[in-house]
């Protein structure tokens, strides 16, 4: 049993060594489903779902979004990003 809110950050390869593209992200949905089933009260954050166009971000925007996310209370999958 989880006494306190658990937050899970779904990490994984996104761009890898591709200069102008991202790797396939189809592995994320089954992982989220498994985590949601095992930890229904957990907050699961998937940055790819919230920012599918992140490859186009300049360094300043990427840095700003990253730090905002680390402070955010609204990161749960399914909520508006």
C-alpha cells in the first residue's frame, strides 16, 4: 500500500542519435497501462505525450519547460499538459 502520492516519470529513448527525428514511442502506452494497473494512485508523467513537438524546441524553451515541469502539480497522464 502506498501511503503518500507516488510520482513516476516515464523516461526512455526519445531522440537517441537521430539528428532530426525521434525513435518510435509505441512502447510507452503498454508501460503506462502496466504502471496504472499496478499503482492506480500514482501520478504518471509522460513528457512525450505532453510535448510531442519537443524536437523543435530551442534550448531556452526546452530548459524552461523542464524546470516548470519539475515544479508542476498537473503532470498526470490524461490531464491537459
